[in-house]
C-alpha cells in the first residue's frame, strides 16, 4: 500500500519531464496510465487528479469487463500503458451475499 501511495504522490507532483541535450530542452512524454473502472468513485478521482500531469487512458465498466482477459489484453496492447490502475470493483455490498459469483469474479479474478 505504501508504495502505491508514493507512486500516486510522485505522479501528482511531477509535471512533464524535460530532457536536456546539446540541442536544448524538449518535453518528454508523460507517464502512460490505464485506469480501469474510471466511472466509479475511486476511478473518477484518480482520472481527475492525474490527468493534468499523466497521459491517462480511462475505461468505464460498460466499455470493459475486468473479468474478460482477452478484452483487457486488447485494451493494454492498444494503449501501451506503463502503469495499470484497477479501480473496478463489485461494490453492491447488500447484493454481494446473493450474487457471490459476480462479486468474486470482479473483485478477485478481475484484480489478477
């Protein structure tokens, strides 16, 4: 947990990196980040906070099923992220008792 907090803090604080060469300075590309579950409470905050300094690709639950490995692979191959942040979660706590399989697929298998 502490390492992900350090990562978050460093991404928020840093602006675009600048490379120095004999020919002057040039802006380097920002860190490429894929946020899965970008329409949830956590995901939308991650996107909002990091978008100014990070190249964010955001996927919402309707666009990407986190339990579908082929779909995940396709999104990752298309966006080439350096960091993937999985904010997708089954959060219907009351229904999780009756929909245990769905909660397990999203919260356990989807996080792998």
